[in-house]
């Protein structure tokens, strides 16, 4: 096996996934206005993105076991590239919801396949690589939101902006595919394991962390634009700064964890994210609001890579470790969409902003149990 080629393929896949999902963030205000949807309706529409992921992930896991990660990465990446321009022209809640469902299914498939491939590459390398892979997902997020925001700021229409972004997605997937491993399952082990014990605690903590990322992805631009802190063309700046901070923190995360330990980093990360959300909630100006996104990114960055590593140590077989990753993402989409939709129906922005930091504050007792395992 050519490990350098396999690592490069995994990195490209993570960049593509981050790029694709982040391209959607700056488009949310435009989609909301085009569909003339209220907050409650928009919450229901966004829930369909998570529903698509939930439906697709178990199917993708089975396909990866039968055929390897390569064809699933191909289908997921191309699916993102095809649907992204449709999100920029959908003019009714039904068409937007349908497109988001397919977009979520493509994202979920790509997410499962690239993480399963990352597990195999990391195991073959016999050294930790997951934090670096997730850092590249953050780089993809920065590039995706940055590219779309820059194009929109130059008054390029959303449809043209998304077509150009889709071309970048296709290029990344095309470069990754020839370098990927053939990682079909050699045995007929179960393709999904229900989390139990400490693995269930890890899954819940991962769902909380993904809740933060999901809330920022879907609502950061709406919050900044709705509070008249930024213009719609620059609404993606918040998520872009969040992605930059997360990337920096993840690239330095292994060194920090090695010095302070998992428990300290998990606890401090939750507190920093909590502080960032509080500042965002009370922010009187655009500059302070944008700075709070940096704090949230620094706090949330290393939680998920730590939990992935702890899950691998807690799992007693290879398949158990593999099944944790798709389950985390499934829990994220379900909890994120359901909680935020209920709050939006209540039209309570204060509760919406407080929910995530309250969950982040729960990191401390969870980290005690996980890190003592």
C-alpha cells in the first residue's frame, strides 16, 4: 500500500466535504428570502438536510463494506456538486427542502466513506492522523464559505457562484479517487453497533459538539444579517472566521492534548465555546460579533478529534470503532435539526443562542467519565 497516496486521498476527501457543506452557509439568507419563508418554516426546511443524512448513512456504511469507500466517495462528492447549484435557484419551500434532502444524503454518504477510509489509513500508518484530517475539513470549510462570500461580494449571482464551486468539488474528488485504498470488508461482521457504556457517552458528547457546528452553519449568516450587523453579501464572514479559528486550533491540538491531557482540553474547550456564544448573544457591533466566532472555533475545534480517538480506544474491535463515526453524525443532524426547529417555531432567538453554550457546559461531567475510562 502506498501510504502517502492514501493519506493524500483522505485529505482531499475531507477538504471536499468541508468545502461543499460550507458553500451552503452563505446561501441561507438568499434561500430564505427567495422562498419567502418565516423562521419556523425555514427551520423545518433545514431539518430535511439532516433527514437526508440520517437516511443515507446506514446505506453508505453497507455500500462501503461491500464495495469499498471509493465508489461512495464518488457518488457523495458528485451529488454535492450537482445539488449545490440547485440550492441557489430553488424558489419554493418544497423544492428547497427536496434539494436539501438530497444534499444531506450526499454529504452523509461522503462523510461515512471518508471517515471509514481515514480509519484504515490511520491504522496502517500506526500513528494518529485523525486530528490532521479534521483540520483539513476545517480548511475546506474556510475555503468554501470564503469563495462563496467573495463571489457574492463581487455581485456575482448565487447560481454562477455555486456552479464555480461545484467545479472545484468535482476536481477535488477526481484527484482523490485514484489514490484511495480498496478497503472492502473481508468478513461478515455487523455493519452497525448500538453505542453502549462509555461509547454512548462519547456519542452524546460528539452530538453536542456537532450541534455547535450545525447551528453556526445554518444560522450564523441569518443572525448577522437579521440583526443588521452585516449585509447579506458578507453574511458568510462569521462562519469563515469560525472555520479559520477551528483549523488553527486543530493543527495545534495534538501538541496541546499531549501537554495537558484529554480531560483538561475537553473542559476548557467547552468553556471557551460557552464564552464565545455569550459574547455573540450580547454583541453590540459587527466587530465584536465576528470576534466571538473566533472564540467559538477555538473552543469547539479539538473536541471531536479527541472523541474520535477515545472512541477508537473504547471499541473492542475494528468494526465498533468504525461504526462510532457515522453514528455521531446521525445524532448531530437529528438533535441539531429538532432542537433548533422547535426554538425557531417559538421565535425565541435568546433560547436559540443559549441552547448551544448550555450543552457545551455539560462537557465537564462527560469528560470526567470518558477520560477516566
